[in-house]
């Protein structure tokens, strides 16, 4: 469950977030490829203005229809058609704020991301649209709706209630103003993280423990006649450094800098945002923002999340104790001291991998050149799900590093979806790993189906003149995880954009991507693509066996770290929070097994607190379902194409058109349980 991976909401998603499997009766519309290469601040502004203008015109026509003349087509479905241009602008053009190499275009995209979010807030508070939907809901046609159309109407009316349309007008106006403020704070918070540039500058001799190939990938600066190497907070640099660098003082310095990412200003923004969220919840009659958020998730009730987190912490207690003892023993053997600090545990975890299991991260990495990993990922998912990925040469993307592919049925020629892969770090790029929906799939008014389009953004080590991009095994897992989101987004057959792909409950959305991680541990799968980048030799069976044996090494520490993030996020948004985010970090940090570092404020760089607010628990919650679904592949074989196609049909294609627990039950043929999840943690 990579903490850095996520399925991103569309930039610009509004507070109103937008049956049997739908069978396409018309062709998939190829759609004009979204043009990125020629975008300028001016053309981006024109495209966004045009989208809002089109929406305004269509909404005006919807509002003007007499009550007696309302139909599903001219009201409910017309609303989807009206919103879609703004959704595409939010998905594709605001996306440039995260990936464009051009500062002016990034700034323009950030500005328009906020404008589009505020536009959608305003749209979701329009009385005339609410009245139009209420008028249609009172018709016999509305009462006869089934499947996604009935669900669409139900969700729209539910969201108006959750926006305060049952409140007096002055209170509803305050709710709207508070949502507008959340948009502003979220933009500022994310920008501060994305623009943060920090690290340590060290001499060559300070890099003991690091391999020459990794050192050669670092930027260098000349200072005082000496060459210094810059170790940044980017994942391809900080993670290997924390796991391998011999100098404890430098590990501490780099880790401490990472815990201050975003700066004190982001602490203030976060604390204001939490207060704003709590005010919205209070106005709407909820005891907390957590209760408001969870109401429309799988969990349904705040108490269910609290119980889940508490129960998991209890189950992990003995594993955590054993893990910490092993780490302290490794430190004692290395230094003579049993004192273990938070900046130490990855280093000693890595030493245990080497000494106890004979697994060397850098040795393993030699067998995972990126291109071989992509070939394996593509071959496996094409065979499982009946697909073919076609490279798109000359695609007009936002950067030369980006690779673009069309998705076709294995026996067809016309593409039905497209995805982009932007996999290497660069200045001012989104610094984690995520999958972005650029354009949703949906049934078009005149027949046919709108072509979905998505993008993976990651930060793997860039190839050099002397060697290819090499992935750590954890990065291979991240690649599979994010591609799980891409498949969920692009294989959708949802009729309505509101339910397209990953537009599911937020505590279910990670389950399909987490399930795909399991293939990274299957020996037959690994041997099918993992090849030494110099010799071409396959990853040795003995090394795979050792990797699998070491899978649960320190799983208590790793999982409780995730549980700390989830508990902290939920505490911020639950009754009783006193407004001091740093004090709450200090109070809860013991969950990790380590004390809080004085003077740090990890929460200022925790980007999930905007977008996954009161929802980070979903990473663990959805893991239960992802692991349970994989049990069918354990029984039938991980490369069973019939089961892969069944999974595609029963889960991926349906998107959010049904509740997540219903999809899981349908695929499993039984009620889901946590047995596989707990077994996967070594419990």
C-alpha cells in the first residue's frame, strides 16, 4: 500500500462529486486527442472560459424548462452534458499545474484550477438547478428510472442536501462561502508542497553505503573548490539514502528536513481548513467533518472507522513488538547501542534484509530495468483482461519524457481509451506517484461512448548515458499499483460520467490498484519479465524466494506507520480536536513506535490532508477488499485469463455505478472478510 500512491480526484472536483454492466450499443468515440504540446497560458485560459460559457448556456436552458415538460433527457442527462466540458477542463487543463515544465503555464493552470473549482462550487449552489431536479424527481418518469440513471438522480439530490439546501438561505450562503475558502486553501497547500525544494549537500566521502550508480545520478554543485552532491527530498533520492547511508547524522538531517516540507505556512493553512470543514459540518447538522465525509463512503459511520483503526492497532501490537526488537538488535550489532530513532529504522530494516534474508536492494534493482517492467506489466494485463496497448508515436504531450498508449480490445482495431506515462522527476513536477483522470468515459447523447483518457505520474530514477532506469522492487509495486488505477479509469463502461472508472467510494477506490500489487510477488510473474539489465539473466528463483520470505519483515512497523497517518487524519476531523495539529502529531506519534521530532511539522507536507481529508483510512480499509478479491486468483492462478476477464466485467467496468461492497460480493460470490488482509501482514 504505497503511501505515496493515489488515485487523484480531478483537479477542480466540486463538493458535489460527480445495475447490470452497461453494454456498448454504439461505437467508442475516438474523440480529438487532448492537445498538451501547444498549450500556452492564453490558450488554456480560452479553453477554460469556453467550457464555463458552454456550461452556463446549457444550464440556462435546463432551468428555463417548464415543470410539466421535464424529462430525464432534458433535465438530468442534460445536466451531465452541461457539466462535462468543465470536467474535462478541470481534468486535462488544470492537470498542467502538476506536470508542465513551463512556469507560466503551471501558474496559469493553478489559477484556473482554483477558478474551475469555485465555478463548480457556485454551480452546486444554484437554486434553479436544484428546483429543476426536484421538478423532474416528482415526475412518473423519474419514479420509473433504474440502474445508473436512478442512482444519478438520487446522488444529485443527496448532494444538494449535503450542500445545505434544507437550511435557511443565510446559512446556505455561509456553507457556500466556506467551500470557496476550502478551494483557496487547498490550492495554496498543494502548491507549497509541489514547489518545496530542500535537501542536503554532502561530499563524496559522506555517501558511504551508497552505490556509485546512485551517486552518479545526483546533481552536483561546486563550493569552496569542492564538489558537493545534492540529496533532495525526491523519492528516488531520499528513500535509498535513508535505507543505505552509513552516516546517521546525515540520515537524521535529511529526514528532519522532509518532516518540515511545506513550512509553517502550510500548518496555518491546514488548521484553518480543518476549522472551515468543522464549521461546514456543524452548519449541516453533523458532529464533525469525519461524520460528514464517511456518510457517503463504504464505512457509513464515523464509529465504524474508529473501531476499524483501533482493532487493527490491537491486532498489530505483538508484531510491532517483535519488529522493534529485531531492529534494535540489528542496531546493537552494528553500533553497540539499542537506541533506535525514527531516522534509523529503514537503515536497519535494510540491514536485516541483507543479513537475515540475503536480499540486497541494489542487487535486486539490477533486475528491474523500467522498460522490462513495463513490458511485463503490459503483457500480464493485456493477457488477463483481453487488451492491446498501442504506442502513439508523435503524441502531442506536455514533455518529451511522456509515453502515450491507446487501449484496444485484443481482437479489435479501434482504440477505446488512452493513457500517458510521465515517469521521471523534474523540477516543480508533482513529487509523488498518482493516476489522474483527464477525461471520463460516458454514454454520449447521440450514441457511442466517450473515450476515457488518463495519466500516470511518477518519479522513478531517470536513465543515464551508462545505464537504464532501474526500479527498486517497491517501485515496481508502485508502478503496478498506479496502473491498477489506470485500468479502473479506462476500462470503465459506466453510462454516466459521475460513475466513470475510479468515481467510486473513496474507501473503495484503492482496492483494484492494491489488488494488482499482488502480481509483483508471484514468482512466475517476476521471472517472466525481471531480467538483469547487463546480462539478461532472469531474476534467480532463490532471490525471489528470499524476497517473498522477507515480505513481512517489519510489516508491523510499516502498517502502523500507515495507521498513524489514518488515525491522525481522522482525529483532525473528529469531535474533540482542539485545533493544534502539531500537538496532535506529538500525541499520536507513539503509534509509529517512535517519538515525534521536536521542531518538525510533518503534517505541513502531508498532501493527502486535502483530497483524502477524513479519508486516509481508506488505504487500509480498501486493502481488506483488494486482498480478499485476490484470493480468487490465488485459487485459479494469477495469470488465468477467464478470471481476469470476469474481474474486468464485474469490477473494473462498473466503476461507481454500484456500491463497492456490492461489486466485491458479486466477484467473490460471498461476503468479504479480512482474513487475507491479516494473513498478508503475517498475522
